C-alpha cells in the first residue's frame, strides 16, 4: 500500500450513500491531500446522491447494484466521464478497481462478493461490512493475509488500537487474557424478556446513541449485532470465544478494552463518532488529525459498566455457539437474522421471536466447511428460505 505522505491514497467506497459511506466521504473531503476517490458503489435507492458524490469527487467509476437504476444514473451523470457499472457484478468490479484501499460499507451478506473481489485484487480492505467476514470466515481470512484487513467497526477498531499499541514488538495473542467488547445495551437495556414481548418496530429503531440503518439498529436492540461482533473479534484477532466478553456500557465512550495477562487493561475512549474508526482504517498506520472530536476532559464524566443479561438478550450466547461451530453456521445465523428482522419490521414477528427463530434455523442446519463463496451463498440462501417459512404471517 502506498505511503500517503508521498502521494494520495486512492480509495473506493462501497455503500457510499449509506451512513458509513457518507461519513467516509466526509473524512476524505476534509483531507484532500491524503485521499482521493477512485470509485463508488451503492444499492440504487438514492441515485441523485450517488451522482452528486461521483461528480464532486471526480471518480473514475460508479456502480449501482440495482440494474434498473442504471438509466437514471446515466442521465444524472450526463456530460461527466464516469464509467457506470451495473448489478452485483458491477459492484464487485468496483471493489477490484485500481487503487489502494476499498472501504466496504455495504449492508448485510451482500457485501461478501465485494470483500472477496477486493482482496483477490490485492487491495487493503477497510471493513465496515462485518457480515462478509463472519459469513466468509476462513475463506476471507486466507485471502486477506496479514495487514490487509482493517476493522471499521468502532469496537474492533478500539481492540486493534489497544492490541497494536500494547507492545512495540507487535501483537502477540499469548499476551492477551481477554477481549472486552462494549455494548450500549440498546433502547431496551434493563428490560426483562417478558417486557420485550410488546416492543414495536418504532421503539426498536430508536437507538439511544448511534444513527444507523434499520437492520443494524434492530440488531443493536436485540444484541444480535454484538453477537456478530464477538464472532468478528475472534476472526480478526485469533482469540478464543472463551476469552471474549461483552459488557454493557451505555455511554458508548469506551469502545472496547483488552485485558492482558499481567493484569493491565487498555481501553480506547472517544465520543461516539464513526469518522474516527473510518479515518484510522483509511489512513492506517497513520492517524488523520481532527478526524473526530475528542473527549472533553475539562468536564466531569460518569461511565458505567454492567453485565449482559443473557436471559433477556440471548443473541450473544447463541453467537458464541455458532462461532464455535464455525463453517457455514455463522452465515446461517446472519442470514436468518436478516430475514427475521424484516419479518419483525413488517409486523409478522414479535421482538423476542427474532432471536428465537434464528436459533431454530441454526439448530436445523448441518454445518459444513467453507471453501468457496458459492458454499457460503448456498447456506445463506437456505437460511433465508427457512426463516421465511417460519415467519410467514
């Protein structure tokens, strides 16, 4: 990868019209000497925004996953020399577009083919799409190799900063006693399982800390998102599931912690702002000045921590079992959850039924090893079909 002290780092942003993508472009726009944008990709629901981004950043290529959105995109880009790529294959082509870093901010398992395309093309991958690593598992890790997979999730960015900064000689898993992943607890922190039965989609979408898309917001409410993060932490840092804990931290200022074998704990603290982990992933190993506001140490702060209630929120415990099983199991967990979230938002499934149904689908699945993208997609498809059968209203 290029050293951006000598030249601009060339970035492709996948999911550019979403929350992560727009914040990534904000970081890039405020640091024109360090970054430039080579390509963009989005689903196709916000064509006007995608076209404005392409023109503003002077990109070489723009991809839209929905092929029916291509005519509108071409019209919006009339007079601008931008190559338009269409369909999921076009998004994968954008992921492999010449450059240095690919930020994958695509939502859900659809990001897997783009993750694989970027890694096969030799790009460094700034990964906001945790689902592609979780579903792809060992396949993605083999393709990535050392130093080419950089986390964008705030929790995993925090873990990476603590781990990489702990020893001048580099990261050593044997020096780690445990990883502590923090969770805000979502909007229903403190509620019992019985009290969750009447939760509405509107309540689940009202996250107390972060502004995110509907799927990840519901995932944060069920804590499925934290379960996915436990699996991601295992894959990123080669730490066993018995050494990865989740602790509820409602203020969302400590993004995660690492406890070492000598009894020392390192924590990474910053106000909840995704531009910081985004900037760090884009610029690694260098930090980008003023990427986001820092903690105001002139004010009094109270930060609290409490244990996770596994009875009310069983998603994390289920994720540990799924991650331990490995193979296609995490892909099934993720795909079934996406379908169950859709059923909940459509009023066909009660809130506790999301994780209950995911557990039922997982229990029916015969786990196999992952050796190809096709195997992952087959498991994903089976899980979606079975989840739809179980949630059909």
